[in-house]
């Protein structure tokens, strides 16, 4: 939770900048409010992960109870994308164009974020701390407005593999994966 707190504070600092004029020019940021957008699978095949969106809402609620960020209250708008890329695109457009959020935070999944990365970067809306470990989220040249959060799945697998080889050389290993 401390890591998430640090990431949230960093994201807010990035959006707010250091000057009042910058914050005033940023959609979703006023003198009293910061609008943060999110998509999460509250229904559908990935609905178990919907708890992450609920936890983030609770975290931002706690921040608001403690006075907010620089006197601004956080309005956290999290929409159900059913873990479906077309639905994620629809919800991201709504968050950016209708709700006018300052940024998207912790959107879940490789296929769903893949559906919106181009749109978010074309709109120059920060797409921060994606909840996916795909290697592609570190490409700042192609997607400068997108920042991953999790360690790479590849790196994570290498760490597990090295550990198993060293500590359990005769272990049997099973592979589980997601297919779309």
C-alpha cells in the first residue's frame, strides 16, 4: 500500500506540476478538485480484479478525508470495462471526452490497455501506472504518455525460474496462461 501511495502522489505531482497556471490549464484539475479516471473489470471474465478499482477508490477516499492533495479533493471515476478491449476504449473515451479526467490511473490488463494506448497518447492524456507486466509499457518513444507499473512478466518468470533451479532442482513446473 505504501508503494501505491507513493505512485499516486507521484502521478498527482506530475499532473499538477509546480505552478498554479499549469494546474489551471490541465483538464480535470481545478483549484478544488482533481479528476482521476480508471477502467476496471467489475463484471465479465476478469471481475475478480474489480476489487483493485474498489481498493483504489477507498484509498483516494482516505486521501480526501485527510484533506486531499494540495487542498484539492480527488474525484475518482472508475468505469466497468468487463475486461473487454472494445469496452475499455468506449469507457476511456467517456472518461477523457465527457468526464474530462486529468489522467487515467492503474487501468488493468494488457489487452485492454493495448486498446487505448494509441488514443491516450494522441490525446496527450497521461495513462499512468498500468496494472500489467507486459514489456511494451516501457517504450517512452512510442508512447510517452503511458507508464507501466508492474515488473515485467518476463523478468518475473526469470526470477522464479532461477529460484526453482537453485532451491528445487527436481521440482515439476506447470504453466498457466491466459488466452483471448
